[in-house]
C-alpha cells in the first residue's frame, strides 16, 4: 500500500507548524473538522503524518480522522498536482457534454475526480459554472482556459503539460 | 422514575421517560424489525428499517432512537410503514452479493431473515453494485465488503467496546466502504484480532479465517497423530449450535463427538490452564517477594497481548511471561507427551478448539515454536468445529458422555473458570493463597471478581498482607483500568485482562446471536454462570491439586519457573506501532 507523502524535509517544517496549531485543541474531539481544515491550510493536503498528529492531539482514532477526511470533498489526501485541472460541470457545460470530457480526462490520467496522479503532475477537480458558458464545455488547467472541449481534444491538450 | 404513557397500535403502554419507541414496543411483545440497532453498542438510527408512524410527525420515524413522550400515538404496522421498510430492504438487497447457500451466515443472517419476515417476494430495484473488497490477509479476520450493508455495528464495537478503532466508513455516498485507513488490510493496521466485530455483524461481511481444510487434511492423513485441546469456554457454547440452549454444558459430549470425527486423542485446555496457574502463581510470588515489576498482568488473552503491544507498550514488562494455556499445551504436547508416548513430534498435529479468533494469530507468532515445531498447528473457532461436525453428520446433542483422554485431559475447576472474566484471577488466588500460607483456603469462591461489571476489584489477605487485585474485560475497560494505573489513581498487585467482554465465553469465535436475541439475553452472563457450574461440579478445584500437572513436574519440568519451564512455557513481547507507516515517494 502506497501512502502519498512528500519528501520528509519539505514536510517536516510544515508538520512543526501543524503541531503548534494543534496545541490549542488538545483533547477536543469535537474540533476535528476545524482542525483538519487548518491543517490543510498549512500543509496544502492531509498526508497520513498529519492525520496521525491530529488523532493523537484530539484523542480520536486515526480511522476516525481518515473517515472524516475521505467523507468531505474539500479535503485532499495527496498534494495537489503541478498542473491543476478543473472541469466545469455547470449546467451549460454539462448539457454540452462535459461529463464525456470528464470521463476521458479520468481515463487519460488514470485517476478519479478529486484525485492526483501518482507522479504528482496532475490533479483533477470538478467545479461549478466559471462564467464562460459561451465557451461550454470548459476545462481550466492552472491559468489556461480551454473552451468547446470534446473528449478527443483531451490527449492533445494534456501534451502541452509534459 | 418519571413514567410516560403512550399507545402503540392502540394498546396502552407505560414506560420510564427516555425509553425509545422500539423498547416500549418490545415491552408489549411487538416486533419492529431492526438492522443497524445493536443494544448498548450501536444506536445511531442509520438504516431506517425500524420506521414507525408517530401521530403528528411529518415523516416516518426511526423507532430505535426516537424517545417516547406523554400521550404519543404510535403505529407500527400501517401500509406506509410496511412499504417503507420493504423499499429500504429491497434497496439493500439490490446492492448485495446474494449468495446465501454458500455464505458463512446462511440461516444465521439478519438480512436474510428480514427478507423472510417482511415478505419480500421480488426485488424491484436493479443497478450497479458497489465496488467490493475481499480482505483475507489477516490470520484471524476476513472482510468481504460485497456483503456489507454499512450498518456500522462493527465500527461501534471496535471503537467503543474494544477501544481499538481500526475500521470506519471511509469515503462517501455510493463509494462508502467500512475499512481500515487507506483501505488497507486488517493485517496492516493495529487490529488485535479479537473478532468482536464478527459477533456484531448482522451478515456475512465479517468472518473468521477458516482453517477447517487444514484439519480435515490432517484427520485424513494416517501418518498424523491428531490431537485436540478444548478451551474452557467452548464447553458452554458449542451446544448452542446444536439447539441445546444458551450456555448448555456439553463437556462430556465433546470428547465423544471429536473421537467420531477422527481425532486420535481428545485433551483439555483446562489441563494447560492449571499448568498456567502453577507458573503464573509462582511468578506472582516471585515478583511480590523479590521486588519484581508490579502489577503483574495476566497474559492468557492474545487479543489483549496484541493490544498491549500496540497501544500500551509501557506495560509490556508488567505482562506475565507465561504463555497462554493454548500455547503451553502445544509446547507440552510436542515434547513431554511425544516422549512419553514415543511419538515423533513432527507427526503430532495439535488442533485447538477455541472461542477465539486471536488464537489463530497467536499460534503463528514466531515465539510459539518451543518444541522445534509450530507448537499448535491449527486453531478452530467454536463455529468452525460446529460446521465440521455438521458436515460429518455428527449431532453433538445426541452424543453419549465420554471422558477426555489422559494425561493432558485431566483438569480442575480452577482451569475451567479461565473461560469467564475474573476466572484466571480466582484460580490464581486459590493456588497462591495455599502455596504461601500452607493452609487450606476456606472459601474458594471469590465472588467479588465474578460477573459482568466492566472493572472489578478485590483485596485479599494473604499471610497478613493485603493483596489488591483488579479484573477488566473488553478492551475499552482495559484502557480505563490501565490509565488509572498509569495516572497512579489506583495501585494493584495483580491484574487480569481479557480482550473480550465477558471473558472467553464472549469470545469472537463463539456462536453468533442476532441483535434481537442480544436484546433479550445477556449471553455472556448465561455462559459465565455455566462455567461456574462446571467448576462447582469438579472434584478438584485448585490447580496445584491437579495430579497430571504434578506428574508433569515430577517427570519432566522439575519445578515451576524452572529451566525447562522457561524454555517451553514462557515467552516475551514486542512493542508494535500504533499506526501504519507511510512509504516515501
Ligand atoms: S450475508 Fe446473508 S443475505 Fe448476504 S449472502 Fe450471506 S446469508 Fe445471504
Ligand atoms: S478484530 Fe477486534 S480490533 Fe480487529 S477490527 Fe475487529 S473489533 Fe476491531
Ligand atoms: S461489516 Fe457487518 S457490521 Fe460492519 S458495517 Fe458492514 S454489515 Fe455492518
Ligand atoms: S456552465 Fe460551465 S462555464 Fe458556465
Ligand atoms: S435505524 Fe433503527 S434499526 Fe437501523
């Protein structure tokens, strides 16, 4: 079983910050959600090292922490990819076939929505209307906007981010 | 107590305030179906199988969590109620790996039974099935999530009853799966193999790792001398699988049944329990008199041992170095018994019949090879041996009374009470008292440490010294007790801990009761009293009076804590991580 984690050195510093944040929540089981949100703000995602520290500090099980992290879509288990792909699933995009584009993206990247590729290059998220309905369906990669997307355009576009 | 009046289907009921509709209905003999509800363990109102109409309420209400109130009118059997329950059940069934005939819980499954009781004739829904995982890497527990109905009874049990908490519902919606973190195997996380989750599961999503094939093979092999040892708690539970009633005592039927199954000898773990008391009693005295580490904590329960290694490594030195009776038996069988009978130990196949799933793990520990071979070859739960007997067409209930074989089948009442919480402590006190004082113990029944209370204490005067003892069963209770000791809120000389609530009679390998039956009877208490009855009827009730154990010391071991004992009967422990380690990438 592979648990995604950045290199120790990068993480170590952030973990110290997390530890500091946790001090004010010692033993407060009820603060789990809030603590996880703060931890994600610090580290950017919630690797197992962070979850363990949260569990210890709040005196809950790691299993409970993991259960909570995977229940809410706004928590990430893995660091976000170098390239963050967002696909609009707003109404306009949806009726123009955004779901098919999404399937193709998932297929090409080998991940599901909300996840990050193992090489940490791409992460894939869905979002609501981005205000570019005229271009529907819309995919955004970092700051680049791609309109009138079709499933077939997906491999081509991904090539721009080698 | 404030009482509340209400009507259920027009019938007047008076119950104490705070009672749920479900409890009130049961009081007047009305059956409301349930699925996620497990009394005292899981009362979360998740499955909505138990819905009823409450007059004035807009929607149907989950009766298992809905408290009664004055003047309430409840209807448990309206068309809307019946239809809602059916829809709930059919939705569950439509996403279920329905393979009842080959399922371990066939005919003892709450989902199956509900389908019958609610009169389900067809399933109106079809659809994609959830992605499932079959996890059989653990030596003790198998998870088959294709049958999981997400009731969370196992989750509450693991977290709250056992204070372990290694399984939870992960992910959300259709993807939800009850699993360890990162969907690992139970073998990769700090699961203690207690099997309490299996007892809680209404369906076949959790079961023991089945070892019956190994045993069938050995029984067929003419080269093998196959011997059985029966744990104390099995003699008050195996009869349940053959319709003899909860806690029926079948001590003498077991040898008869196992001989017919093909075992060459049928021995008794009670013998090894007596041996354990000889070693552990002397270890206690040794520590008491020579400033050794106290409190001494018992080591018979492999679920407790693994729990201690993962979660309380600071107490490892307090653990008795004595192996459990199962392992003492194995080591003695492949050395002393082998020599005595002139049998090559490599040809001896030791089968343990245990109320326990953690014993499967224990026998595979690398420390448990003192004879030069794996001391215990296979462990069967009470449920597995019952399945084997049934497969062979042997009806335990119809067996004649027969005796265990000699010499490893001779035991005392002290060995028998190992099967109930408090029993090891009581057995130890019976022996320690007489060894120290040289006087006969007048009242050998230590009733203050018997019974279902989670933590029990007693002070026993031995030769002018007050010895403080404590007993905990169920690992959440063990946690409480250990934290007290850690924080110096209490001081004890001797502590007994059993992983399972009720002790071994409530073990994770024992016959499974439905939630309905658990609502009615405290099965652990029933089996526990049966254990004490077994003890009362034994001619000898103190381990140091066991003639076969005496002979074992004379002919082979020398004396308790002697060199041979250390080699064969004692062990050591290993601190283990609480959390799985992350791999760097
Ligand atoms: S869990 Fe119950 S309903 Fe499901 S296959 Fe097994 S016996 Fe049948
Ligand atoms: S065997 Fe015990 S520790 Fe392991 S998951 Fe089941 S209840 Fe929890
Ligand atoms: S494994 Fe069994 S007890 Fe646990 S949630 Fe699934 S069905 Fe319920
Ligand atoms: S719906 Fe996709 S941009 Fe508006
Ligand atoms: S909601 Fe009452 S039994 Fe599940």
